C-alpha cells in the first residue's frame, strides 16, 4: 500500500489496518516420531519387537501402560529436548491451534468486502479541536463515501490520543482503488488545517468463468467452467444459474452413489465444492429449455439472452465472497413472425390407436395475424409422402363422422382453420393422428398459411414421438 500527504507539518496522521480473518499458524519444522528414524516401518510386523519398543524409547517418548493409558513427558523439563517429538497424533499437522493476524495488507479480490480499521493519531504536544473526518473509496468510475462526520465533528483529540473507526465497502470493480482519508481541524494556534492522505491498493479477479453454449434440437446446454486464481482454497457455497425470461434451467449432475432419499438433511447442509488454490477448476452443466406456458418470446434483435450466474464462496476461515456474471448470450436468434410448438404429447402411443397432439401457434409480432389455415404438406410422390409423414394416419371430422384415410394411399392433406391471433398472444388447437409404424417417428410437414397476407410458413415444427406395438 502506498501513502501520500500534503506538504507541511501536521498534528494529525492517519493509520490504516485492513481487517480480515486470521490465518492458521503452522509450526516449522513439523514434529516427528523417533521410531520413524531409528527403525524401519516393518518393525511392527514382529509383535515381539513391537512390545519392547516403548521400553527402548522410554527416555525420549511417552511410555504406554498395560491398560492403554499414556504417561506424558515431564513438563518441568526446560531443555526443550522433546519439542520436535509427537505427543499427540494431531501434532503431525504442525498446527498448534494458534491464529496468526495479518502481517501485511494482502490481496483484495472482486466480490469481497473490504473492511478497514482507521486510526487518526495526534502526535503533537497539544490538543486539536473540531475535527471533521471523511473517508471514501475512489475508483476509475466513481467515488463512494464511507464516513462523514461533518454534521457531528469530533470535539477534540488530546495530545498523544487518537480517534478510531471502521469502514466497509463491497468491492464491485477491478483495478486501482484509493482509500481517501481527510481531516479538517483547528490547530493549537487556532489555524484551520486540512489533512488528506491517500492509500492505494489493487483489486484482482478471484475467479475466471468460461462458458460454452451448445444447442441440440430444442434444448440448449450451457457449460460453465470456474477457475480459482487466488492463493487460497475457495469453497463454493452456491453456483446458481438465473435464467432469463421464458427460459427454464436445470443443473445436470453426475451419478450420485448416495441418493438424496437416504440423506434427509442434504438440502439443508450441502457440502461446498472445493476449488484449490492456484488454478483449481470445476465444471457445471445446465440444461435450458423454453418455457411451455404458451407465452411468446419477446422480440430481441441480435442475440439470445440466456441468463447469468450467481456465485458465492468462502475461504479457509470463512471469509465470504460473491460474484455475478454478465448476461450469458446464446446463439443469435432469427426471429419469426409466428412459432408453432407442441404443448401436449401423450407419453404412451399405441400402434394403430388414435392419439391427440396439442399444438400452440404463437404470434410474435406487434400486429394481428390471420386467419390461418393449417395442413399437412402434400407431396408429389406417394412414396415420398409415406416417408415424410412416417406412417402416420390422419383423422378428419366430416359431417359428424370420423373417417380414417391412409395418407400413403390417398395422398390427402389434413386441413384446419384458425381465427386471427392477437399481437404477442397465441392460440391452441389439436392434431388427431394414428400411428401405422412402430418405433421413433417424426411428425413433420405441418404448414401454416396466412389467408389475409397470403404468406406461407412451413418447417415450423419437427417433433419426434415413440410408438409401441399392440403386444408391447
């Protein structure tokens, strides 16, 4: 941290100390067991030799009694000859249980809370009065006021005394930051003096987030790779994807060998994800689908906004941090005037049994469209027609009777009339079908015709369905 101040003597001076969590004190060298140096690790394979080991080391290590109790080394021994010996299994960690206060200002990362203990000291031999103190954070974009005592100045600071206060700031910008501390006070001779001091520090990025977007038919997959750039381990408490409007997101996880049904408290106490210091990486995969509530997509020119990530973490001793990414964009969308979507498809479809598919026709413009005619596209070749429809039968409701036609024989098109659809609204209708081939088949060739604007919309929907035979 760099500090600068105005020229000339001042009675007051600022001292700044960063407040952050302590670290664990590690004792070096790590303690050891003398048996590791005097004997091989295969000593305990011989039970006779192992039984004589405590007696051989009785002068340097604690002896084990017959009942399993231990006798510790003499605490009055001031020679510290046993200071490197293991007295307890936990001594091998080199952690005596002491906490170490920060010895330097340290690194400050985006998403953390900067907390500072500031003391203004009177180093003169006389009292100063009417002290107005201000503290603010200055970045390349803005100045943020942290403390202002203008309305209630400090009455006086005696000779050799001080006035202390704590400021906090949520770090939301990268780059250079300056903590500006100023004091306006009356000196011993009644002169009004102004003292500014500047404390500069850099804010680094603790994480890097790389995303990949893949589109498979009507499903979008988002992969987020999060890498730790700090010098300490990070424990990810939360990595949530907040989808944009009209999107639903589901996180995809690996195979869980411990089902949640056997862990009733798993939703309350979720183990954090560890990102090791200096480059630890963890990948998250999300499945995104458009909402099926029938509401049309807003018309957005240029790109497809998917949503953003909310990330929270803690360090080894619980120092919290939080980041929010910018909006994640998918593949550019070629907006259409209308969109045809399948709202309801039976989960089980039997061969040569009628079934109903409910469709939704959405108007994505700001004007009224329609009326419409909807039909299954006619093919020039009977064989091509059979392949295009994939063996589906169509039912027509004519004069109150249901007549079934094989499309591959009659080459007949199903036709339905729809009324006008208001701007940014939708209309639902049903398509009655019969399957004549088992297996996974496609419903294609549905065409929508705007009778007023004389405009045809085709290739709006390609839906895969699975048919079962009667005996299955």
